[in-house]
């Protein structure tokens, strides 16, 4: 109806150009001024809460996930779990080269036993050598005393001295053998410790309760130290993870900032607090990581993708429907109001947060409590006569 009225007005203006030359131009102006009024709908700005937010997509990930690698080289002897299996913390996941490693431990234990037996014999020999030397020392000391009083022959003295020197040399030899035997014991014990660690490392257990999400190797397959064998994650502790522009870093605060999560159909599923913000911005992407812990009750699955609205701030203010705001040259924002003379008046306004179908006015006082035109204003010109129609229900937020 509104467009039809405007067309009639335009047609009347065109006909005016075809009037006889004697027709007064003021008559034409009066025709435009007295033309049909433009039908409009108005409403008063509404006091409401505005939410500033940014919409991003977030991946569902487990808070506990790990790639489980082999810690030794050998054949994959045992892998009793498969993809999708649930495991408890401490459950066996796989074992590498078990038989060879167990045999190596047995062999090293035998080596330790042999080395300890040799050390025992070496210490007995050392004690015996010390006993022999002590006796030779007593005999030599006595020979020296007797020699000073010429009570012993030179030949007997020389024999006593030789026996002592030989016994002393045997001590040094026995001490060296005992030292070598002790060192060998320590060396074999070190080898045993390495063998036991390799055996222990060959047995890999679940670091936490979870689900096996990947098995990358088969039984009896040879694997090297560091090879990823499987992946595990805890499906009961999930989180939403997204990357945000560094422009918002100071405005996202764990424990205070919240996020609304939406299904693929647009239904709001929950509003949850941000639980993590990375301590620094990535210098290459100029983004930072945000994480949101997800309760088990939402029944999310790792790998899903959701739209989320990060709530940056909530502000009370006066707002109008988005369609009431017109953009003029230079990105100037304007609205139309109706004067007491039923004329359209354009007023420049400053706008703030756009929240859904509503725009916040930063300077509502410029309207002087006048209602704004929310329908029929698109092609309206300042000064045109308007007819205010009853307002239908305001748009829902």
C-alpha cells in the first residue's frame, strides 16, 4: 500500500510537467505537499540488556588424550585391546619383545651372581694375603732385632726380608683383584638394572581410564623405540577448543567469560564458562586458544563441531529494531521520527552493540523521547507527511 501511494505521488508529479504553460509552479508544489501521506509504524526505544558477542566454531576434544608409544624396540608380542575398547587406569595395553627381554633379565641376574661369587673369593684371598703378610712382618721385625745384636745370620735375615716383601706384593695383587671383582659386580648390577628397565618399559599400561581411539600396529610386528602403537582418550572429560583473534585477548577471562553453545539447527544447548585461555598469543596466526569444559550431560562426542557465541560483555541500554537504522553517506547512522505536524524528521544517531534484531543507541537523548519509525522509512524523505499506523508486536529479541 505504501509503495502504491508513492507511485501515485510520482505519477502526479509527472503529470504536472504536462500542464499548460500558464499553470503556476506553486500549484505543483502544493500538490506534492498535499499528496497522500506515507504510512509508517513507530515505536519508543526499549530499555533492555545488550550482549556483545563473537561467533566462532569450536571442536570437541578430550581433556585427557595421549599417543602411546613403544619405549623399547622389538616384536609386538601382546596387544589385547582394540579400537573402541574401554580400559581402566593401569590396564595392559601392549607388550614388546617380552620373551627376549625376560631371558635377558635372567642372564643378567646370573652374571651378577657369578660376579658376586668372584668378589667373595677375591675378598677371602685378600684376607688370607693379609694374614700371611702379618706373619711375615712379625718374622721380619724379629730378624731385624736379632741382626742388630748379631744373633741371626745374614742369610736368615735376607730370607725373612724376602718373605715379607713377597707377602706385601701379594697384598697389592689381592687388593687389585678384589677391586676388579667389586667393580665387575657393580657393572653387572647396572646391566641388570638396564635389562629390568627394558622389560618394564616393554609392558605398557593405560595412564588413565578411557577409550582406545586408534591401534596402528599388529601383533608380532617389529616396532622401534618411540613408535606410536595406539591412542587413548577419556570420553567423560571433554572440552570445546577454538582459536580467537588477539583483538579479544583481554576481554576473554577464564571463569568470568561465558559461551553459548548451539546445535547445528541453531538451538541453544548450554551457556558454559571459559575454563582456559592460552597464556600468550601465537605470533604467526595472531590468535589465542580458548577452552570450555563440557559436562557429561551434554553427551558430546570428540571430533564434533559446534557454533559458539563468546559473551564479551553485557550492557543495559536503550535499543531499537535494526531496520529502523539507516546508513547514510560516510557510514552515518540515522533514524526517522514523526514531528507533531506529522512530518518525517531525520536524526543522526550513534549506535552501539547489535544484538540479534536490536541495535543499541549510544545517544538516545537526541531523540527527545520521540518514537522512531520502524516501518515505511526505507524510501522516506525528510519533511514528507506521514500517517502513523497502529504498531504490531515488536520484533522478539
